C-alpha cells in the first residue's frame, strides 16, 4: 500500500464544502454539550514550566488502565503483520537495564514513570522543566504502524502510539540557531541497574538535525499496541525515527536540547567508525563487522529466511529529500 | 582404574555434553521456546557450547598433571570430538538456517568480516584433529601426532577471538573466556619453560 499524497486524492473523495460545514456544526454542538472529548487546543498554546505554575498538583498523563483510546488512524505503507506484543516487549535493547535482549523485560519494572518531567534547554524561546502531562495534552495521539530496524540486522513491525515530534518542538519556539536537537535518557542507578556498568557513556544521548526532528514521520511515542509504553520499551516518552537504526530512537526522554552544532550521541562516542551520527538504514553501507543488506524479521520460525533491507527502511519516498546533498556512504 | 569404569565416565561425559543440544531440540519442538529470534538463539547456544567444550578439553591435561589422575586423559578425545561436533553444527546453522545457503554473501562474510574469517579458520584447523583422533592414526603418526594436535591451541585462540570480535559492545563474556584460555595456555608455557630450564641445567652440570 502506498501512502496517499495530496495530489493522489481523487476529486470524488473530497468532501463537499457544505457537508464539511455541516459536520463542523455538528461537532461544535456536540463539543458544547460535552458529548465528545477532544484535543484541548487552548492548552497546547501555553506550555508553562512547572516552577511557574500556580498549582503544584500533578495530573495523571494517561488513563489509569493504561489504554490509549480514540487513536487517530494513520495510513501505513507496511504490508506485513505487526510483530507479536510478546516479541515487541520481550526482545529489547535497553542497556540501562542490562545488555541481553531479555534483561529489559525482567529488570525495567523498577523504572518510575510518574511523575515525569522533561527539561528543555538551549536555542529556544520557551525553556524550562515541563510536566509530561502538559507536554502530551492537546496533541492528538495517532496509531502508526512502522517498520523498526535494529543496527544488529533484525527488525520488527510495531503499532506505535504518539504524535509528530515537530508539533511539540514548535511549541518551544526554537530560534534560528537551532540546527540540531539532542535528547537524553534518564540516568538513575537506583532505577536502572545497567548504568552502574560503563558499557556506554551515561546518560544515553541521541541527536537529530532540526529537519529530521521536524519531519512528520518522526514520532514522539507514548504507547504501543493501544496502550502506554511498557517500561522496557522506553516509557513514558520515547522517540521513533523509523528510517534510522533503532538506537537513534532514544527511550525514556528527560531532556531536550536545541543546539547550533552537531550533538554528541552515545553510540558514536563509543565507536565512531561503526555508528555514525546519521545512522540511516542503508543496505549498501555495511557495518564494519557485519552486512546490513538483509535482516531477520522477529517472530519467524527457524526456517524463516532473512529479507532484504530497504534504503531508509522503506521510507525513502518520504525522507530521501532530507539527504540530497549528502553522500550516504561517507555520512553514515 | 578399570576399563569399565572409564567407559562409564565417558558415557556420562557424552550425555552431559549432549544436554545443550537436546535442550535446543526440545525448545525448537515446543517444550519452552527459542524466543523472538530463534535462529540467533540456536547459533549463539551452539557457539557458546563449542567454546565451553574447547576450554574443558584444554583443562584435562593440567588437571591430570596436578591431580595425578591419569585416567582423565581418556576423556580428552571424547570432549574434543564433541566440541568439533558443536562447531560443525554452529557453522551449519549459520550457513543453512541463518544465511539460507546464500553463497555469495557467505563468501563476502568469510573473506571480509574478520570475526567470521577467524571462526572459519578455527573450524578448518579442527578438521585434521578430528580426522586423526583414532587410535590407529595416533599410532601411524607417532611423534608427529602430538605436534599436529598442538593446533588445538591456535583453534582455541581463534575461537575466543571470534567470540570477542562479534560482541557489539559488552565484552564481559568474551573477556571471561579470554582469561580462562590465557590461564590454560599460561600453564603450558610455564611447563615448557621449566622443562627447557631443566634440560639447560642438565647440560651445564
């Protein structure tokens, strides 16, 4: 299935203006009567840092049962079935909870995700420490089925829940100096047994160019399979950048920094030759120690074959224009 | 030490060494499971067992010398051959299940990915050792047999290096195997240095 672009929409599919107006009226009435609950756009306009808020009461960002309802559907171009919930939540790289694939599912229960704050700093007008509930409030949550490709040459398909990162970043009013965005994961040895070992430089950090961060595919993610993120998948707030290797999609974000120069990223600091800043999925650019031409799709049996890896993980149509002036073989 | 007793010990060792393989087969057939990435689970389990067995094989001689239990040497061949079997299964898993006999990409892997090159050489080095493991070959080769079988040291070094170089970043397990191997090789270097010293001293007197 192809993603429908505006020029592809047939005239017959466009709602006549009168019908559109009628619907709007109906919606307004229903809203006024309190029949439907929707994104509170006024709340999205004034994002106030916690220390400037009058009330110190913190709200629950998500429903108590963890279900995320009224998700906006999104036209996915992924034809294969999503990977099972069991595999998506049982086979993870989250070194803060251990380096084996099953460690995060066993150990991440110690992560405390409420109350959660995100500190915004650097080249933006609105900076400070914000409550997670304020960050999420006003954004329409979408269910997006994306391919997810790990640098270790395995992949899965996940129905994520989130909203475009760009929609949030705009609210902080980045300045013209903001050329890059850096993200940091929580770094707390009480909650994360793995950070006691210097496998990587903690806190885990990642970065994107501002264009990548603002790209509509870049998803600020709060859930999967219609429920809040399990801790091992990066609760309560993570990034999903579907055309890049998985390690770029940083988990449990506590800090966002707008910068005018390329930020440090954890895997690049650990081994620059093997993990570049961009780390776009590219079957032609091998990892120095293994091929990236094919991948193993999780959830298969022992006789399942590897499948070819796609440039930009199959999102070339949407993102290739970001890299027209970049040699992908040297800027990996 | 009776022959029968050694036979019993050998059978027990054989059974114990087959446990990892039987466990894998059980998991592949619905008793438990192999997780989200079954091929990799099989590949890694077979590889790890190969490394365990090569180190156990190398511990026999020091153990025999230190404890004086001569019969231990009778287990060396059994252990070595089991190790070779696991290495072959490991390689076959990679060639058949993981790569699906994609000979072009296998060729690239073996020639361009150092950890696979080293693993492949290690496997090749073990072939003549397995082929000459019979009593008759041992008799036929005489003194050259012991010389040939020193290749096990190189095979072990390459095997551990293969393990070390494939690790993404957490090298704690490969480091542990490296230390054990260094101790086992160190024991032999020490023995060799002592015997050389002894010969020298005899020459001087």
